[in-house]
């Protein structure tokens, strides 16, 4: 991107700038740059939880759950926890999935217990935006118990 076109300066392109200097714009995306220089977006910087003092990527937990139960929709949210700072809550449309199954899968795959959601909330359909992407504010509300959709059944583990 060369910059932004400004209404108050027609025809002038203003380069982006950030704390990294001119020409850089902090999007909040986490990326991987391969050996050929191609950039792959892996997730968002703000989609992390601090569980027991450790930073846990919510996107990585979602990828783990998707490997365990492909063909279903899953979203992970972080809610406040008095002991650990935050706890992970899985919102899923997979009725057969519970914490014990996730713990067993995590052990088998060598994944830390910190990445296993503490609770599982089962819904008929995950909330999605008009674009088809997961509606994370609605997922956060379900995880925090602030929203009880008519097609939502909650199971604590």
C-alpha cells in the first residue's frame, strides 16, 4: 500500500506510519513470512488470553479443537477467572465434545493443559456475521453467560 488518499488534500497520497516508522501500519495481525517472502496471516494479536501467567493464543486453541472434531464450528473466548486470571471457554456446535475428550486429545497431541478450555458451551449454531465469519462479541457474551440464545445449551465440565 502506498498510502491514504485524503479528502483535504486531493491527489496527494499520505504514507502510513506507526511506532515502527513511516511506511508501516500496525494492523494487529500475526503473520508468518516464508523463505520466499510470502506473508500468511495466522491470527490477531488481540486474540490471546493470559491463563496462569502464560499467554495462550485463542486461534491456536481453535485450531487444536478443529483437528479434534473437524466438520464442526468452534470458537474460543477468554473470561475472567479469580484464580488463573482468565479461563478459556469453548463455544461449539459439536454436542459430543466435552472437556475430558479435549484433555485426552491434548495429551495425545502433546498440547499444554493451559490450551484446554475449562468449559464447553454447546449451541445449535455459532453466531456469525453477515460475512459468514464468527461473531466474536456474541461468542464472548455466550462464554460469559451474558447471553442465553434459545438454541443454546450450556454444559460445564
